[in-house]
C-alpha cells in the first residue's frame, strides 16, 4: 500500500538525514560536546550541525551562532540547554522546520511546538547509519535487535552486556521521562522496520497505556518482543483483602499484546542474548545434552523451573522425559568422549524444539566446541543454547561460541531461563493463533440502576458503597447474591430474619468497614429471631467501641448459604498504576490474602480470556472436582468474570470492587460479600479512555435493509467470528479471492483467521455484514453467516481500505452500505484520507469506488495497480 505522507517524527528520529547539536557550554565534559564527539566517531554520513553561542569551531566543525543560522532544517536536533532556554530553542527549531528534538537533561517545555524525545533522554543510536546521537560512549555493532528504554542506566547496562557478547542492534532509543514522543510512536515505527527482528523494552512510566499496548501488539505480530517493568511498586491497599501484584498486571497486559515479560535486568540480558539469534521454538520440548550426567540433571531441573519440558538423550538411545529420578540418565558416563556424545545427541533430525548443551571448561573442550558448532550449522532451525559454567577456561569457550552465533551463557540457570523465554514466546504465539468458539457471553446490564446507586452515594458524600448497595450493583450486572434485607435496628433485624428464613448471617451496615470481621461486624449461624436480636445489640455496642469513627447505618440481614460442596473464590477490580483497571481472581475466603493464589488480566474479557485467567490459578485444579469435592460450574465463573469486566468498561468511576467469597458449586455461583469504591467526583467525558485495551465498539452495531428487502446486521468483527469468517472465505469464488488478495489463495490458515478476527479496535476496524439479529448471547438455531466485510487499517491520519462481499450476494447494495459504514468510522476517528489498491483489470471495483466519490490514479510502483483515494472532512456526511 503506497500511502502518501511526509516522514513521521519517528522516521526523522531513527533515520535522520541531518543532525543538529545545540548547547551553550562546549568544554570537554559537557553533554553537547560528548554527543558531537560520538556522532563523529560513529561515522554518521549526513550533515552534523553544531550550534554554539558566537559560532566558532567545535571538534573540527564549523558551529553556527543560532538555530536560525542553520543552512538546512535538521531532521534531528539534540538539545542540551538550561530550562530557561529550552522553550525558545524548540520554537526556533520548529520555525526552522526541524523534525524532532531530543532533550538530554531534566529541562523541558510545556506544549512544545515540535515532537520531543525526553526530557532526561540519553539520545538515540542507529548503527546502520553510523548514528550515535547519544551519551552512550560507543556505537554498538549492527544487528537486528532494537532496544527501547526509559532509564539510561538500563540502556548502558544492556549495551555493555551486548558488547561483551557480540550482540548487535538495529536501533537504541532512550525515552527518558516519556513526556511526548514515546513508546507508541517508536514501536509503531519499529513494527514496519525491516531491519528489526526483535525488540527489548524497559518500562517505568506510560503516558498512553492504550497506545503502548496497541503499538506493542503491532510489533509482536511479526517480531519477538520482551519487556522489563521498572515502575516502582505501589504501597499495598490496606482496605483490600487481596492485592493484585503490579507484576501480574504487567505480565497480563503484555500477554494480551503478544509480548513476553521478564523479571529482572539479568533476564533482560538473557533475552538480548537469545533474541540476537533469529531461531525460534515451535514447541516446548528442550533436549538436554550435557558433558556429564550430573550437569544434565542440573540443566533438567533448571529447564523445568523455567517452564520448558526437558528431555534427556543418550547416544544411540531413545529420548526420555527428564522427570525425577533422572540421576541415572545423561549423555554418558565418565571416561567417554564428551565431544562425541554431544555430537551424537545433537545429530539431526532432533525431534525436540530446542537444545541446551552444557559444556565444561576443562578436558576435551576444543573438540566439544567443534562438535557444537557443527551441530549448530547443520540444524538450521533448531535453537541451540550453550551453558559453560566455570572460570577463565569457560570464558574462552563462551567467546568462541558467541563468535559462531550460538547463544552461550556462563551458568546453567541463565541458559535455562533463556530457553524459557523462547518457550513463553512460543506459548504467546500459540495463544494468538488459538481460535475461540463462536459462543459470545452476552451481558445486558441494568446501567440505570448502577447510575442511581452511585449518585445516591455521592449525594451522601461517600466514596464507598454499603454492602447492600454493592450487591445491588452486582445484581444489575447479572451477578447473583444471597437474599438479604436492610434493617435499621435490632428489632427490625429480627423481623427481616424471620421473613428471609433461618439460618441467618448478620452484618454491620457501614461504608467505612470493608473488613467487618476485624471489628466483630459479622455473626453467622443465627437460628432464631431472638438470637438475631441479641446479636444485633451486641454487634452495635462492639463496633461502636472498636471503630468509633465508622458510620453505622443499621444492619444487613442475609440468608446463610450452605457452603458444603462449594469452593470459595474471590474477584477483585482494582486500578494498576501503569495499566488502569485490572481484574483479579483466585482462592477466596478469610485466608485469601495468606493463600496468595491470584491471577490477573485486563478488561474487557471474553469467555476465552476468562477461561485462561482461571486456569492460571492453583484453585482451578479443584474447580474441576477433587475427591469428594464436586466440580464447580466453571461456565458460571467465566460469565461472572466477563460481567465484572464489563462493569469496569461501562463505569470509569467504579475504582475498586471486592467480591469475597464468591461461592462456586455445581449449581452456579453466588456472591456472599461485596465492597465497592467509587470516584467521589465524576470524571467528565471519560468514555473508555480509562481502559488499556479498547473494548468492543458496540455503538457501531446497526441494522440495515438491502435492496432486495433482506435485513442484515452491520457490526465490528469479534474473535468469536473465526469459524464464520473461514466459512465466508470458503464461499468466495477463486476469481473474487484473486481480485481481493491479488493472488490465488485456497484457504486461510488459523494464523490468518486470527489476524482478521482478533483486531485492535484503536488501530483498525473490520465491519462485517451478518445474518444474525445483533444479540450477543443468543445460542441455538441457525448459525449466523458472514456476508461481507470492509476493513480499514490506520497509519497515522490515513487509512488503507479493503472490501469484499460474498460472491453469491452481490448486486444487493451490500458493498455500498459496508463502505459507507467503514468511511463513517474513519471520519469519526479523525482519518484525513482513505486509500485502497485495486487491480487495473478489476473494472467493477473501480466503478464502485468512483461511485462513492473516490479518485483513481495509477500506482507509481506497480503498473497493474490503481490507487483509489478519498479525502475525508471531519464534518462531512458519508458519500451517498
């Protein structure tokens, strides 16, 4: 697709044609002089333009006295100035037509007139250009690994490790405080950079969480991406029974984007080493080939701990899973030639998905290294990872293996963790290929009830709901709760108990006591009205003594639910510092905080995501049934998670929610206790901007009538449309397929179907026409059919369109209504122009786009293609 646009800020940052260095102090030790020296040492071929007060000569180059005196507008300007001078310098650069500025120090400017990297950036590096516009002293080797950091110390450490390991880079970007030009723009650009095969990220702050995940997902579709979280850990919420670890949320967010997270700087080093080579795993089985049996056992244990499935192989022996006891297994015994054993174990074909070879630095190391290098050369697709524990002798072997392109580590643990990174990357890719079933969990909440409850709490000056209010809110979202009544005093509590039926649980009603049991605010097993009356009187006195400042608004009288055969779970909605609303799930009850069985994900959720969330907990094994514990209704659990996530989508002002316990048994789920915190002042016009992941755009669903009277639903595509989309493609004629995809394609692979149905609604839109009635949760009856689709992919403020209608329903006006819907979306999100490629022979499509107001011109790159384009005015209606 040849979209016509000027170079983006990221393009001018990472592929500049000229660089200006602007400073006031040009002594030997200043940042501006260091940047200039690094540019000259790197061999950057474009103009290097220093700006110094009074001009003169700096580092052998003629300096210009002012930005306005520059002979040409620089693509990249590196600025090292006091804060009082930064704003003026940026205005002068914008006036001169500069592309992007890098702010080295803490100085910044509010509302800069051009795009800015920093402040506190260490600069950028692009080895292929000889560009070292950074404070990092040496230009790294050229390679296919990109590094994007916020902290210059992390960047320096990774580059130092890379230099020692012979690892090269395509680009290095230090974002600093990430105030303006940040992760979104840089990752967007890297997603289209042919020189980058893998990306390392260090993340401490996000100003645009949704843009970050959207861009990270775009990169991860075709490249390996690994990220390290360096954001400070927040203080635990004292009101939460169970806290959601920010690391869990970080991992969950990255998992949704197809990115692998690591836990520390050492793991980031290991990721750099393993991703510098381009071989990837196609499974989880790792062959262990060790110089001695004991080293093989240690490698087996380390690989298993890293998440791999280790397999031992002896020479001329069958492979066997490396499960304990494995001390008798290995690649041989003392006295045998280790080089021969390694060569035999690694001789193709190797059925495993990767291999860890453990060598020693003593004995026949040269022959063993030769065998490993030969095996690496002959096994073109097999990732081979070496571990050489030891001292000086081991260091020599590590250097030789690195020079041969074999990822080599000084410890067995490091090699195993590197294999684990490849395993997790494979799992992430496999999860992205997995196609969910067509079942959509429909949620039709009573939003008006929620608004009334929240408004009533605000009028009372409360930022927390009472338990009965919280349970009413859950009921509005279809989450069942135990029958309960509110009582104002002990006598009315006894009356409410008699009406509900015994046994009864009595609770203090207070918005200030999220943990009522700490002050004796919960009494169970009350079998008579008199027992309820006495318990209420005693509870009122006890709470007044232990929590005198807490507001007391009577009692909540709740029917006691039998817990035999039920599993206690918890649900939590919380706010993560980086990614906003997050959903936690795990083992519940009063010991939930001690059990620490917590998994997390981000809203919105669908059934497949809810299932995966539950599966990441220890309690999930019990939910399937255990000994005398019956299996719980897991579908009801998944649905409850989807409903809680929808609450987070719909109401930005609901900040936190705890449901503990949520009883789960064969008959479904029941929330027995709930606590909800709201924002006391509503956030105006929040929409869904509080979410890190764009939710399903339900507002785009519409019903239309075609020329022949058939009524169809137009709606954004969903992951659950995978089967229907494959069936839709199968009903296109070969000629329609060729005209749409410019090549004959017999069928779509699972990866292609996943790519077409699991879309990022911020980055693209696919609107389908379907025979369904628009209801999300309907099951049974005829399976809805997909009749056509229009797709628009955003690139900046322009979009690329594609439209196809099923061959047997053409001529009814469906293509027109689809295109109008697509253009309406493009206009609503601010696209300036929409363009599409059409084969020159496709006369019907050319006539169709012209009828919609597109102009058509021949492609400068391919004479067989025509470019159809339409300019979009923000206030213009869709073309008729």
